[in-house]
């Protein structure tokens, strides 16, 4: 999340919005969100309803929800999805920004 916060202006410059879905309940999620000054939209999903729609896994032995990065184009089509095997298995912003640049050049 810190990487997304740090690079948020780069996403905005590409007309891209970030929406983060978190496993906490509203109170815990809102407290963390405000404490960490996240500049983009965050949605609490304690019952994993949104995560389930996108196939994000919950692994209790690895302490919860595995990271997922999904890039959805302006028509609502999933253009890229990465489902991590650990909390460190997250695409770098440079990779995501390159994918966004490719999508923008197609239009």
C-alpha cells in the first residue's frame, strides 16, 4: 500500500483510479486508512464478498487474504490479474504503470 500511496500521482496522470479492498471491518479499516493517509479509495470487505468476486484467496495458514492486483479497463474488462502467494508477491508500480500505458496506447 505504501508503494501505491507513493506513486499515486503517476496513476492519476494516466487517468487511473486505485481502489483497495481490505479484509478488516469498517472501524478498523477506516482507522488504518486515515492513520496512513491513503489518497485513494478504500473499501472494507470483512466477509470477503468483493474479494470472492475477483477470485482473491484467503489462506488461514498464511494469516488471511493473499494480495491481488487487478487492472480493469474503462469498459469493465479485466485486462490483468495477479494473485500473490505471499504478502511480498505484489507487482511493482513500474509494471502496473507500463501495463496502463499499453492499454492507453490501444485506445
